[in-house]
C-alpha cells in the first residue's frame, strides 16, 4: 500500500468571532487529553466545512459539518490536529466522527484525504483557504490518494471510524509526535446521502461534547490497555419473520459477535466479525417463531472483552405477539404473554375501556396502538394505563381521550412513551399517588417521553416526589393548554432529566417547573409561549436553562423563587422577549437560602417592567454577555442581594440601565441593531454578513452592531447556539 506523509505545519490557534442575538465573544478551544495505557485522545485545533454552491461563505463556527453531494450542492469538511510532543512510537491512529445522517435513502462512501494547504478556521470557504489566499484548486487542495474510507449505509446516528495509520487503512499515513495532521473529509460525490458530523465546537455544549471529533492514538510506551470496551445502545434495528439485525455501539473500535438461543444459556453464536469498529451490526438468519435470548460481545485491539447483559426478542408474528380486536380486553392480552414479555397489537379504531389497562410486574412489553383511540366516558376515575414494578415497557402510537389520568407509572425503569396523543383529560403522564406510601428505592428510572401530543388536560406531565424521576428524556413533544397546572412539573427527588426540543404553550401556570429539590436537569432548545411563566425554578440546584425561545408568556420569561435553594442555576443563550412583565424575575420570602445564579449570553427584550429583577438578599447574580434592551422598567434592578454586571449591552430601558448596580467591566449602552426584533429575529446587523432567517440567505448590512466583539474576551464565542451570524 502507498504510504502517504501527513502534512506537518506548526501554526498558532486562531481567534474566531460569531454572533447570534447575544454579545459576541472570542476564544480558542483547548485540545488534547491523555488516557492511560498507551492511548491518547486528541481533539482538533480547527475545522470547518465548505460548500460549492456558497463559494465564499465560511462555516468555521458551525457545531456540525455537512459532507455529501446532491443535485445542487457539494459539501466537504476540513479539519486539523496538532499532535503534542511525546515519547514512544505511534503504532496506530484512528479518526472518529459522530454522524447524524439526514438523507439516508442511499449508501454513500466517505473518504479521508490529506489536505495539502493550511487554512484559517473563520475564513476558509470553497474558493479560499484564508481571506488572502485561494486554494490551489477550488474546493480544497487535497491529495487524491484515499487514506481510508467508510461506507455509510442506512442507519441511526452513530460513530464513523477510519484508520489513518495501521493495517486497516487503505493507504496509511506516517504520523509522529509533533506533527500537524490536516485532512479533507469528502464523499465520492455521486448522488446519495448527506452526513452531518459534529465538529470541535460541539465541546461547548454539555450534551454534544461527547460527540466531538477526535483522533485515537496508540503508542508504544505506558502500561498495557486493560480496559474493555463499553457497550451501549443495544437494539433490534430490523426484524422479519425469520431474520433480525442487532446493532450496538462501543466506545472504542472492537469486534462484533452475538450469542443467542431460546434460553439464557444461548447455545448459538453468529460468525465473528473481526473488523474493529464502534458501530456494530450483526444479522441472524433462519430463526424460528420463538422468543430468543441474546447478548452482544465486543473485543478491542488489546483483546479486552466486553459482554452485554441478557436481552430478549420475538420475531414479528411469532407466538408472543397478540392482536386485540376492537372491543377486546387489552389487559387480558398483556397478561397472556409469557413472563419474558412480548407484544400486544391493537386494531386501528376506537376502544371504550371500562377499567384501567394495568401492566404489573411485567418486562419487555410493547403495547403497539397502531393509531387506535381509547375513549373514556364521564365517571371513569381511573388511569387509562397503569404501569407498576416493570421494566422495558413501550407504549406507542396510541390516542387517549377524556381519561381521568393518562399513563401513570410507579417503580418503572428503561421504558418509553412514544407517539402517544393524550387530550381532554386529567393528568396526562405522571407518577402514582402516595397511597400506599412509596419505598425509598422506588423511582422512575430512564423514562423516555418523545414525539407525543399532550393537549387540553388538567396538567400534562407531573412527576411528584413519590415518583422520583431519575434520568430520562422528555423531547420533541407538543405540550399545551394545561387547564389548571404546568406543562411539565418535575418535583422533589427528580434529577438529571433532559428536556429538549419541546413546544410548551398555553399552560395555566408555568410552562416548565422544577420544585423542592428537583436538580441537575438540562432544559434546552425548547419553545415556550402563552404560559403564565415560561420557566419556573422553585427549589432545585444545578439546573441549566440553555438556548430556549421564551416569549409572550403572561407574567415572566423565567421565574426563580424560594424559600428553597436554587444554587448554581445557569441561564444561557436564551432569547427571552415580549413576556408580560419581567424577563427574569426572582421572588421569595425571608426564608430563602443562599444561591448563585449565572445569567450569560441571553437576549432580554421588550418587557413591560424590568429585564432582570432581584429582591432576594442572599442571592448573587453574575450577569455577563447579555443584551438587555427596550424593557419598561430597569435593565437590571437590584432591590436586594448582589448583582455583578460585565460585558452587557444595556440600552433603552425606560427607567434606566441599572438600579443599585454598578456599571460593570465592559458594559456598553448602544442600540444593538437587531435584524427584525418585532418578528423574533435577534441576529445582529453586520457589514461582514449575517443570516437572514426570513429570506433564508446570508446578507450584508450597511450598519454594524456595536455588540459584535464586545463580549468578555475570555469567554468562548462558540458557546453561542446556531445559526451564527
């Protein structure tokens, strides 16, 4: 095989600039972290993607890189690593990119080439490697030799893996310590899918940080690698009458093997796939219509072996799939399944149950609604579905109408509620009541609520201190018209839930609330409007409110109140505008506890009273890199406590910029020059260019916002959410 020498150039990191509707800040991302056992993980020093149809547009600030070919565009990804100087001989170098495919109907080959020219991250485009120099060839000057390739087929998001130096490479590189490794990632550029890879900017978000690109370097010094791979996301990706495909992910390249059989002793094995990969798929054929046990096994390059726990599957149409006709007894069908689980499939149409469908002490159950509607009459004071002491329960494609309570759970783990519509009832989804009293070990663990529609219920999602939701995800739901309570209410004992990409609207009280010790949640990328308060933090530490649109709520955008602790609350990168009275309101009484709140890089605009208001004497607010403008009261109002302001633009607030707050370091007061704030477009006007979200194109303005480059120079501009500009 041809040996290709990686280009080696030592260059300084580049300061970059980007804006959304916040103060723009500058910074450089750190690279590299050691791992014991003769393995080192190195993160890029710079990267960007380039687009042929936008030959002069720069995407250096994007959190994702698009790679592919379609009828009207070609997209490529350029990336650079600077290896540290270290001892030991490098034996293997592998590239890992996390893929989020969007056009997945065709297979595409993604190739790695050596990039011959250096580039500047915030200037590179299809035509130029920096603002003063063109590529030798438009689209990037790269070596035509394919170092390594990856065949991307129809799949869920997953790690893609290339060997750059080692026996698996097509044409391995020669890489030594201190080298700069500069690469071009491109497809064969035949009509096909598009890959979306996370870039190094993913490090600026807690939930995308694990998916940033990296090089994994094995070298000859240090102790032997004795750590087995970590196996995750084991699932049946496809199944037919006699065939299944089992997929899983590992955190390092490893082999693929499945053990399976009708008992947990297995007895059969798939053919070993010795190729080292992080995204595994094994197809089992000639299966019978029986319930099978299986586990997956992966072994890394150092022969460390990992085995998953035992899993179960039943083929479609097998003996453990029970169909329930209209008017049939759903619970009886569930109880007729074997102890190992199975699937109950409803007919499409309307059922009128007279009692709860109870799933008690069950495991590995799928209740497939197929769009069926369960309608309840007046006087039906019981949950539509009651799940208790169960694991791996899936409820999907179901419509519940006029139920006293929708789906109620007690002591349930690893379960999913998906594509369920619940309307015109009491509580839509929640935990069981307190009688009998819960034990301390009971909880809702790793529950996923996704792609649901919850409308016109008394309250939509309420997990009280009896339920204690630990982990889990609430995402991609429409949650609206809660008649007497919150859209989502996570109370005492709940922790570490991700709430993202929901639309929450028209709630009688708050759109999203945490209460009395509900902590460590991340609430991001949601839209909240027409609630009493958008977000209500009432007693929870370490909660993060990030990159939401919080607008047109009746009282305040964000309400933080005591007497409980709300320490280490982070409010960042939100657009908070046109709420009834306050942008961010703190409230409470003399019992409130000490807390520190970080308010950073938000746009707070157009409220009838203060942008930020704090009457709590034991609270410290650190307010930085915000634009606070056009509010009817003060920009920042310190009635009590301590507010530290820095690098904010506070302008045109009717009563003044500050009350009892000193002018902070870097603070300015100037018209921010938003693009179109009356229509929710808070991009900053820029002579260099910005995104026009109405026209869906890049435009240049005749004026330049004073907020650009006015943020704290020690902050990372890349913490801003996309789109930049």
